[in-house]
C-alpha cells in the first residue's frame, strides 16, 4: 500500500487515467493537474490548478510519456490550459522526490539535474519496453493490414533490429505465417534469430537483402533505411518505422520513389491506451513503493 505517499501527476493522455486509478486504489494521496476537461471526475484524486505550491511535500512527480517539450511545456490531452514546468516548480520539490516520465528531452534532464532530483525514464526499463512491445507489434500489424492488399500469411517481411521491440515484431509476423528476415548487428542475435526460425542477416548487407520484400519494419532509431536501400526495394513494399521520431527512414526519398513509408512511434498509447496505462501503472506503483520502503528504513 502507498498510504500517505504524496503523488503529483501532471497532464498526459488516456494512459495516465489508468495510472491514477491504480495509485488511488493503493491509497496514495493523488493530486492531478491538466485533467479539467474530463467529463467525469476521477474518484480518489484531487483536481488542482497548476501552481507552484502544488509541488510542496510531493514524494513522486509523474509526467506524461514524453515529460515535456523542448521549452518545458507538459502535454495534456484533457486540458486546454498550458503548463510550463520551470526551475521554480522543481525547486519546491523535496530532495527525496523522484521524477517519473516515459522518456525525457534534454530540457527535463537539465531541470532535474540542476535541482538535484532523480529522473526515472520508464521506457528505458527492460520490463516496460518488453510489455510495450506487445501493443507496438499489434499496432504495426494493424497498419500493415490496412496499407497492403495481401495477407501477412505468405508475405516476405523484414524486421530491422532484434531488441525488445524487434524480437516481438518478428515473432508476431512469424506466427501469422510470414517469411521473416531479421537484420542484426550482433552475433548472438544472429544465432537467436536462426534458432527461432527466422532468416537472419547482418545489417551491413541490408542492401542485398531487400529486393523481394513486401513489408519492412524498422526499430532502429538511426538513419538506416536510406535512399540506397529504398531504391532496391520493390515498389509494392510498405515501410513501417517503429523507431522514435524522426525514425530511421528517408521518408522524402520513399515518397519520391513511390514507396509507402509510415512513421509510427508511440503505438502503445494510440492502439491500446488502457493496456499501456496498466503497464505504466504497475511499474510506477512498484517503484514508488520501493522508494517509500527505502526512506522508511533510512536507506
């Protein structure tokens, strides 16, 4: 239980609704700001205007999936009011307070650093990333079905990267009967992909492996699907880039070449916000509980 733990949650989208429900179930004292546009109140949470005194005595500050933009503004789907997080806000937080977000831009990193606050990025954690790879793969499959005139079964597909998302993506395609090539950089990934029944190849030979591909899924957040690669793709191919913005695809050249290329970051929050919210809620509640126990034990 989180009885007595003071949590301040600023902005966000439908995922944060699940986080709020979970924390109130655990008896945390939850104050929220940036939800004034909701049609019905959230039981157990206190709605408040965005003011500096909200930050006094807070044990955990929860921010949206992308904490702030480059100027400190917090994205709030359920409010038209702007919230800009500044040094004067974070200076009022107790030094034991932890700042949680999905992923942070340099602005938030710098703000936490200059105030001596620990910043925890949930999307960097293996457990969260692995769980999130499930709605990501499902959303990518949905996009593939919507943007092709063939079935996944019997298609020739390619997944670039064999990390947490790439692994789940390749396995999902294979389970639907696609012939899956996997582009890897590491020998252990090559071995694992071969053991799982995929056709692995090293990224260095990507250009030689794309000539007969129907679907290409990229998970690598650097420019990898270059003009040279796209020029070798058949015109029927569809590229679905799952890497964080700006992705790893030359979208300008893809359009020029007539190859359909789609950037699709943040799919969990788009296609399955309730599931994505529960993933965040479970992780957050556990982390806050662990920090509360540490403080109680004087660690």
